[in-house]
């Protein structure tokens, strides 16, 4: 194995970024003068897991799950060189750190080209063993591979990949890089306090509030960006996560009271300003957004049902209007959307509510899992969720909830469905769409109160009547403060002729 030794003489001064066309579409960057010998150039794609000491150069394809930089360092010769660090993943248990070295313009072009969530092809990358002293994992994401890859203006290149299997790689973005149950609750962090000072740990939490992005000047005079995010879970209502520089870009797609994150290797420190422990994302941190785990789905359901966000409203009448808002007659909802258009609507800040129709596949419909509850208890008066820890008493101060309102004493609480689904079409996938309780009743054929009388085999049979089938649904996208919800008002297996007519008109 020929390892890259960090000799900056290997680099030329050319700008290796090449756009796909004159309109600067993102495509690839590589050296203007790739001096890798023909015998060492590798075109065959290798799995990350199969990289060994017998390989000098490799070519891999995978999903970018982490990005750090651009950064500059000073070599022993006193010259300034730049780097961009990526983590690339091609399987659930296989990911590797890739570092690109070069001059300023080369690395800046690379940083603009490659984003977290892109599928890339890394060609002719030099293989290097990780240092035995553990210094590599101190400043880079922890990876299962004992190797790391290097490319430069002279050695190898990286490009966006759009092959037939690219969607298979994108599916990896919702799988945590650490064991799904290897995390601290927010309360655990507060309880452990200073014993966690400086430690890197994993967190599973929901986003409560996104702070404004601020420009910060460091002590060394460099400009950077900072964003403060408030997190919460079932154990803690407020916990601060600080993000800097490149991580700030990632949070712009997060949605308060909807996005769940698995944060691998965030650093825990004590904030003197806040007089509490906080988490800080650094070069080791990898975020998995809306992870596909039972724990994350449970936390998402909690986040969606949490009503503490209504504390931002001082007028109780406004709360009542939001909770009891009357939807239009379903027959009047006619405008058709695809998934991409629905996502655009969700990201639009200039609307409060909108309705539409979609012809989609039901790609997640988890109603037959033994450890996944699909119903919840709500107060009969204000419809807020009531929980066992409060003895099923409504805690809404504007509601006359008391022990007489508890389920165990008078049976005055109600059950309603709490089902989250994913919907997909040729333009993408939208996760965590809430199936309205009345729509769920129509699909399942019985009320939420009777769920305990239905066995799992029956639920499985119902699930497969809809899962992966082309369905017609009518939905409502609602914005309230910073919270966005997608609620499915009705859902049925689509009529073939209606689907054909719709797609023929495109």
C-alpha cells in the first residue's frame, strides 16, 4: 500500500474545478494535471468495506454524510495549503473519511460543489492507514474503516454521481452512524453535569427552535457563522445545541417541532453564560436527520403532539382557533401537487395554510409493530394529549381539566389515532405526514377506542392493502409560528383511470 505522506510538493497551483457546462451546473472537480501513473489509476469501484492494505489507490461511490472546511494550514515550508474533509458512506456499517488537499481556489470550488446528502464518486484516491495513536479520530468523525483516503490536484478527483443506483445510497442518510440506542437523553446530560465536560456523546432529540444565524469574528480575526438551536425530548423541554460554520448550512432545512436528529459525537461543555451544560457540534459530529429508528419515530410522535409551542401565543382564543380550525369540504380540494411541490410549499415562509391533492405511493405505514403505539389519549374538551405521568389529567391551564377528566375516573378522555406515514413519488419522499384520525378510521375500519380488540395479523393485512400502492390523498399543509405540519385529510387507493389521466396531462 502506498500511503500519501502529506508532501505538499505533490500539488500544483491550477484550479481543478470543472463545471458541467457554461451555466455552472455542479458536476466535478479534479486536477488540471493528474499525474497519477497509468498503472495506479483505478476505474473499478470498490466497496469501502473491501479496502485493504493491498490497495494503493481506490475508487468508491457513496453518500456524503459529513463535511468540514474549507480550512487552511501552514506546512513546514511555510506555505499555506487548504483542505476539505468529507465522510463518505456506501453501506450501513461502511463509511470512511476523505480529505481533499489543494490551493485556495481549488478547495473553495470543491466546497461549493459537494454538499452533505450528495452521492459522489471518488476516483483514484490514495489509501492511507489511520494513525495508531488515535489522533485521526480526535479531530475527524469516527469511522469503522481502519483507512482514510486522500485526493489532491494531482492525485484523484471527485464528482457528483447520478447512476441508476444513486437512490440506494441516498437511503443511507436516515441511518444513524452509531447504534440506534447509544445516546444520552437530555435529562441524562443535565444529571451527569460536569462529569461530561469535554466529552463527545450521542444525542437523540427533536428541534424546538432555530435561532438566527450570526456572523462571528474569532480571536484570530477569522469570520465564521454561528447558530443556536433549542432541542427537547420527553425528559427535558429545553437544551441548547451550538453549531458553527459549515454545520450552520445543514440546519436551515430543519423544522421546529417536526425534525428529529441523531447527533453522533457532539461535544458537551458547561456554558458560563447559560449556567448549564450545552452541546457543541464540531469536526467530529455527524447529524442524521429524521433517523429511521423506533426511538426516533416515538420521539417524532411526541414532538408533533407536544403543545408547549402554543405558549408563544398570549391569546387563548388564538389557540382555540388553531386547534379547532375547520377545514373546507374535501370535494372542494382539487389542486394537484407532487412531492417536490409539497416540499417547496413547506419551505415557503409566505403562507399560513394550503390544501391539495397528491397521487403518491405510501412508502411507510407502520401500524402493526408491537412496540409502536398508533393511538393516544386526548382531552375531550381541548383535544390536547394527556399522559400517564400526569395521571391522564389535562394540564392545559385554560381547560377545566381535573381528576374527573381522567380516563380512569369517568372515562371522559378520548382516544384518537396517532399515525405518521411517508409518501413518495418520482420527485422524492416526504416523511412524517400525520394521518388525520378520521382518515385513519376510514382506512382501518374501526375507531381508535377499539384498537385493543384488533390483533396484529389484522393490522398487517390492512397495511398491505395500502403500502407501496399508488394512492390518492388530500392534504393540508399548515404553518404556525415556526412549525410546519402536513396532515392527510383523506386517503384511498387511486383509481387507475384517474392516475393515467393525471400523468398523461403532465
